[in-house]
């Protein structure tokens, strides 16, 4: 008894089997899993019989940042020596894909480089094992917007730290040279 597919035979979801490794080589939007070739994205199977390559053709391309791209995102987690950031903008263009990257911060001499829900500016440095890696080291990279971690009040920049205008708490962060000047909230108006 064969399993009936809900989509046409040429459409695949991420992780679905496309072919055997003995039949084809993995192409665009595919990966090798033991002796199988599986899909990494939603799309239609494309067989190149001349080159023996199988690929997945996307209906809508996924906006994954390239090495060197500047992203603006929200810190979703602080994991000791690194932070996880959900990308909101890639090179100033809004993205709705909820793609995340990680940024190693252990080498920075700051107690709190960024906190959860801070808006940060990062640069993509690599793609390793399906993970996007970013840096916060350059002068123009860092926190663009934050609030006081004690009372959630508005903060102002004092040298390389922030001071709460309501409770007076001073906190050390890796601030961007664009802190308080960034127009990241207005990017959509320019598109």
C-alpha cells in the first residue's frame, strides 16, 4: 500500500526525501542525509539528468543574509558568551522570516553587551553548519535601542554606558555609534 501525498509528486517540504544518493548529486536547496537527498526548503523538484543533480526550486526565495551584510535585530536570548538575535532588517530591508543568528561576545570587556529585547546592529561573518554567525565588534555595530534593566525606563548615553533618566541606574553596554541616532524604526518609509 502506497502513501498518498497531499501535494503533487514534484512538491517537497523541508526534510522530505527527494532521491537516493546513488541516483543524483545534491543541488540547490538540498542536503545529503546518509544515502538520501532531502529538501531544505518548500519547492518543486528539479532534475538535471545531464549533470545528475537534483535541486529544489523555491516559489519565493528566502532572504538569508550573506557574509558582510549588516542586520538590525532584536536580542532574543543571552547565552553567557553569546547572544541570539532575531533579524528584523537585512541591509535596511525589512524581513518577516524570523531568521536568527548568533554573536559571540565573550571577548568583549563588558558585563552586559546587550540584554534581551535590546535592538542591535550586527554584521554577518559566516554561515557554519546551518548557523548564521555575526559580529558586534566594529565601532558602528552594537546596541541601537535599550531600556533600563531595573525599571524599564528611558536611558541616555554617557560615554560607553547608559544611564536611566528615571531611576539613575548606570549600565555598561556595547553601544553602536548610531545609538539614539538610528532611524531603524523608519526604514519601511523609504522602501
